[in-house]
């Protein structure tokens, strides 16, 4: 019984020492910029709809340019909720080329608009957050004229 105890203790000690002998994991770092990367530059990063009515056109565009030295590829464009739908170019953009990301907001939802659209790419600035804001108001209802006693004509 003592032999089993000693063998188990030696085995555990050996495993413990071998685990401590390993180098700690170091986080990987992004490679240093070389100056040849694509770079995305937007004309604006926020669109303000202002006050719009329910059912109005909720489409806007964010124009951007590849100001880098190699092809720019948008890998993903996602919105913060399902009421905002982005569409973007899937083909690479050469240096100096421009394009747009179209965003469609569902204006059937009444209230304040405050949404974000995250653009991911192979650019040196690989994540850019675009924003839309505004207020959707309900369509005013027509008011029917109110009948008063003086406007009612008695039958003759």
C-alpha cells in the first residue's frame, strides 16, 4: 500500500514539475504596419435623419474611398439590430476607388433612432463604426369637423 502511495506521489510531483517548466503563453500581436495596407476613409460616419414621419424613406448612404496602396475588401458589415439593414460591395476596391454602403432603416417603428453599423475590412483601420440617428413621428391624423347644435338643421 505504501508503494502505491509513493508511486502516486512521485507521479503527481513529476507532472507538476513538467507543467511549471513550460513557457507561459504570450498574446499574439498584430503585425506592424508596412505602409502597403489598404485604408478605408468615409466622407461621414454619422447620418442624421432629423424628424421624419412613419413610413418615410429610411435609406441613407455612407460613401467611402480606399486611400491605401492595396485592394480593400469589406469582410462584414452588420447593424446593431434587425430594423437596420446594410448592403455593401462584395468585390475588392482598388486604391483610389470609391463606393457606398447603403443603409435602410425601418421607419414603421415610431420613436428615436440611434443605431450603429460596424464595418469590418482588411484595412489598417479594420473596424469602423457608422451611426444613424433621428426621430420617427407618427403620421398626423385628419381631424373631422365637430358638429355643433347650431350646425344641425331641423327638418321642416
